[in-house]
C-alpha cells in the first residue's frame, strides 16, 4: 500500500466516526459548540527521535493522542505498525472516549502509535524504541497513573508494557503508584488475570446478551440462545481467536474463519483449537484438513450465516459488498469494520449491528480493573477468598445436617471454593457488558432511534456532557 493510499484510508476511517457522531447529535438538544468540543482531540503529541538500529541511526516517527480530558487519566493502547499515522491514532483515541463512557469506565480516550514493523526489527531494537518512546512521553507529561495510562494494541503485548513500566519507574523513582502507569503488564509485574482474552470475551458476552432477547431474535427470525447459531469470524488474532473459542464452547457452530491469505469453511463447524494449532504449525489457516479453502477472504463474509464477526480491519464491509452480506447479526469486534454507506444498506435489510464502540470495550474494562488493582496494591480476592470459603463451609455443614445427607467430595470442592482473581475479573466484565447493552437498547427504544450504533453514540455523548457539567466547565 502506498503512503497516499494509506492516508486516504485513514481519513476515511476518521470520517466514519464523525458521520456516526453527527447522526447521533440530531437526537440531542445540545449547543453545536459543545458537540464540536467533544469531537475534537484535546492534545496531539507527534514525536521524532533517533535510535541506533544495527550500524545505522534511524529516525522513528511516533504519536500519543489524548482525545478527551472530561475524565482523567486518559486511556488507550499503543500500536506498532508501519501504517501508523496521525489521523488513525486520533480516530482510535476518539473511539476510546466513547467506549469508556458507554461502559462507565472513568477514563478519557487516548491512543498511541509507533511507525515501525515489529516483524522486521530485532527484539533488542524494539526494546530500545519502546524505552525511548516512553522517556519522550515522560518529558511532556503524557504518561502517568493519573495522567495517561497506555495499554497493548496491535503489534504490542505484555513484553512492551513491562518495558514501559520499567522505564517509567527508573525515571520516576519513588512513585508509589508507578505500577498503574500502564496496563496489560505480565502478572508478575502487577498485571491482572483475564486481560489477554478480555476483548474477545466481551464480544462473546455482548452478542450472547442480544441472543437471549426474544424480541430481538424474532426480528431476524432466529431462536433465542447461542446453541446451533452459525458464526463466521474474520480475523484470528487475539480478539478473533478468543471470541471463536468462547462461542464454540457455548455450543455455537463456527462455520468459517477468515484471515488475510484466505478463509476456511466447513458447514458442520470448525474446531477452533485445532485450527489455531494448524495456524501455529504452518503459519496459515489455509489447507486445514477438516475444511475447504476460500481464496478470496472477502467472499467468506458473504456466506450464509446467523452471526458475522469482523475482528480484524476497518472498512471491510462497504457499499460494494453490503448487499451480498447474508448474516442476520453483525458484531463489530474490530474498530470501524462497516462504513456509513454499508450501515444504511444493512439497516434497510433488517440486519442487527452491535457497534464497535460498545462491543469491543472488554479490553479497556479489564484494563480499568488492572489499574484499580495497581492503585490499591492488593490482589483481587486476597481479602475475601478465605472468608467466603469459610462461610461456604459453614453453610454446607448446615445443609448436610438439615438434609441428613452427605454431599459428594467433588461437588463440595466446587461449592467451597472462594472466588479467584480471574473469577472476579470475568464476573465484573460480564456485568459491565450486560449493563452496557441494555442501556443502549433501552435508549434506542425510548428515544425511537433506528439502530444500536446511533443509540450507543447518543449514550456516550450524554455521559460526556454530564461529566463536563459536573466539573462546571459548561454553563
């Protein structure tokens, strides 16, 4: 892809968000100037710094964007990609603001990016770049537990977050809450269990909640529940894989999986774990023994199915292919996978779209839990686990005495067990996703808004306005 094409795509993505925002603004009696303030990015930090890679000195281009300060700290991932540019980072920062507002996570939106291809750079050089980038953020006060808290994104993970934390700690010695300067860290460095699968699990919870509502399922002529639902997932990265895993476990049938090089299809269903093992061994999902290859990955989106989950790139469903989409429900696990033109076509067809600004908020929700853990300096479950186990044991003893019957030892273990950190994290995530969905749906019905996306934007804008009013910023 050329630089100009990349720029055009980035502007297209940014325009998609603006169009959806403007659509929602029609349902609000809010002064235009206030809406413009919410849309605008508050701070954009563009950095160029030199790093010695091999025998050469390379100038690295990087960004950190803080979209909104209506809540602090700001929060958002850092991506490493050769396609990183200012418009993309600004757009993703704006999305973070709206996501956080919808799921009641008290952060302003932010995003970061470094324009490198991590596949072509050594681990030592990636570490150099990460540490230098962190030091640049510290210089301008663009990182800190109460200022701006990065997280993993495309091309980054626990390793990079641990380098960021270590660099911050070395330059801000004695900072008692230093652990909370970044989330998505390894468990040994204050990370939280369940962070890796959080976005994919959040996608599962959100779609499952829709599928439990009879009225919604009747509108698309489907039975309630997930069992037997035919699902297609585009993208088998962290989000797509975990979403596929949880749907498969719940009894749904994953009939197709699509990646950049092509797609695989089996009408009777694919075993997600086996496909992932095949991908690790061969470097591709193609030629999986129990499936048929589809050369054009975009064609996989057009197959007959109940639920389509784009979990990879933006703008994969557009005006040229929207009419050929046969899914009854689309869950946007990726950011901006449907263009506004395609949105209108799909809405006329009666397709239910669960929007990205709600559906993929699982990652930031669990990042919030990690941030709270780091600030409290106490592991989740440490205070109450043994107390709950003791209470359960006493209750069990009473039941056995009253019923005059002994409970089997295997069943006893399940009943007696107190909550572990991962149990509490998943419980909090599930509750957040369920509540968020019903707030959007209730607003859609009460305000007679045509779709869940517009309702989600209306909900987000209202919450941001409310925050500004409480701060006394707006008259």
